[in-house]
C-alpha cells in the first residue's frame, strides 16, 4: 500500500514538473558587458564617419536604460531622444523608423501614444530574440543616426 502511494506521488510530481517546465521559455538577456561592446562599436563607427556628435542609448528588452553616452559637443536634448528611440525599438521589436514612415504615410494618430517615431532606434537581436535596443540622436542627420546605431546593433556579442 505504501509503495503504491509513493509511486502515485512520484508519477504526479513527475507530470506536474514536466507540465510546468513546458510552460516556461528560455530567454537571453543583454548584459552590461555586451552593452559595452555595442557602445564601443557605435562610438568607433561614429568616429570613422566623423559624426559631429551624438547621444547613444542602450536599453534592455523592457526598454530600461543600461548604458548611455553623449559625445562631446552634442546638443543636450539629444539624450532624451536617443533613450526614447532605443526604448521604442526594444518594446516594439522593430526599428523606430518604421513608425516614422507610418506617420509620414498618413498614420498621424500614432503620435498620440507616447513613443518616439524618429529614425535611429534599432533592436539588438541575439539568436533570433530581441534582447534590447540602441538609440542614437544628434549626429549629422537622421540617416547617420541609423548608420551609427546599426554599427552598434550588429555587434557580435557571443
């Protein structure tokens, strides 16, 4: 009798544990060390293309700031813009430029929901999963913001 009760408990525990494990997905996380690599790549590229300035923000998948740097001479307001570009790209899991294109295409109601819809925010993808984002503001142009952000976002972080 005791053996059958113990066996029943073991079987129930086994199936309950496997059922719970099947409901959890393994995820990756952007670390500070990886963020530093992304930042270094973006700064090096900015220097290579002689960007006159720029604020660079790196956020985690939840849009929370991990790392920030403003190149000397960059206008102060670029800081907030860069952070919001990164946050938008992380939370929506696609480039912030997609929203700018939609607004320019007539979807002006999008501007009412509190995110940043300017070029320069790109997701950071690791093994097919968005683990964060980089946002850039204050370089020579919106297109250069994207180029510098892309240099960071494409950094190998393995």
